């Protein structure tokens, strides 16, 4: 497969997954912002989300003061923000159009229709009227795109590079969602409703990664930060966990390996092994934020390696 074709397929999948995960992050922040809490705590949650998305400076330059509706607008509609949902869906569509011949009709129509529909929905004010419903729609369209890919595409290199983009992006974004919510979870010890608010906070985090029912099935106990982290980092049977995502990345790299990808495969295998054999107590002893920061750096390096070995190198783009 030509590296440019693989590049378009890889980034088409990454942008689709990124739009979904941005919707997930916004939805959990929106839901938790509705809980009883001080204005300061609520504001910290939105700043933390911008910070972990590496968008604080861009937002501050454009808006200055923080306001929930401005953050949502910046992360959904703003086409000058390359990580906004609209920017991601447009980029996914443009990458799909560039390799239209490598996709089934069903995959192309799903991605193209998503881009056309989101423009109409934004114009009709559906984001303003019901943000949570809009975020659910974005997640559904991402699920639909993956399902159509899995159900109609030949399991060849084109399919593998789409899946590689999906799971690399998922690992990155799950780490960001988990980190931003742990940073924003600090609450005033004098708050008489702290225990109740913490339950709703962590329940919202779990729902943001479709993990609430899974958590109840596995732990059958009160929701605690340590168990949430264990579920989203170390459980291989949790579809959006870091180790589950890396299971897929390592397996796909073995299928598409070439003469120059040995180092990238080694990096992926080491990161996977570090997750597979980690213990949550050891992670918390180091500090979850430090652990996730290191993971994000390593997943970024892995993405650069994949681009270098298989795709169009990022520096040349």
C-alpha cells in the first residue's frame, strides 16, 4: 500500500475517534458542571480540560475569560481549532474523499453524511438547545463508522491502518479523559455533600467512556477513584482501557510490519508490557498524573514512529 493512502486512512480513523472522544470529554464536563459546586471548582474543570487538550493558550488568546458556553463553542464549532468536533469531522471526510477508491460505498457514505448532518445540526441550534443530546449523536456516528468499516471492508492493509489509527487515538484520549477528571476531582473537604458529589462525579467519568455498567458488573461496590483508574488503565476486557487499546495496536503493527518498523514495534511492545504487568497500587504510588503524563509522551512518540515507518512523516506534512 502507498504510504500516502495509508496516511489518509489512518488519519480518517483518528479524526473520527478524536471527534467522539472530544464529545465524551465535553459531555462529562457538562454533566458535572450541573452538580452543586462552587464556581471555582466548576471553572477548574473546564480549564483542566483545555489544558490536557493542549488548547489553553489558543482559548485564552481568543476569549480571555473562561465561560462554559464559550469552551463548548470552541471545542465543537470553532474551525480555527483543529481539535474541535467540526474540524475533526471535516478532516475525516476530506481524508476519506482522498482515498475514496480504497473504501466501500457504505463507509464513504457514513462519513460524508456525518459531515453534512453536523453542519445542519449546528445551524439549527441543536448544540445550544441540548448539548448532551448533540454529544450522544457524535458518539453514535463514530460507532456507526467503525461498525460499517468492520462489516463491509476487506480485512486488508487499508482496514488495518484504519484500526491502527482508531486504537492509537483511543489510548491517547482515554488517558487525557482520565487525567483531566482526576485533576478536576479535588473538592473542598468542608463540603457537607462531598460524598454524594463524588459519586456523581465518578459516575459521570465512567459514563463518559461507556464504563458505568461495566464498573458495576466487575466491582459491585461503591465507586472509588482507584477502581475507576484500574478499570480504565489496566483492565484488558474494558474496550476503552489503555491496555486494551495497546493490545490492538501491538497486534496490528505485527500484521503491517515492514523492514524499517522494528524499533516502532519494540516501543509499542514495551509500552504494552508496562501496562499489562502494572499494578494499580504501584501506579498510585508514583502518582496517577505523572503516570498518565508519561504515557501520553510515549504514545506521542509511538505515533511519530508509525508516521515515520508507514505513513507520510509528520515533519514533511
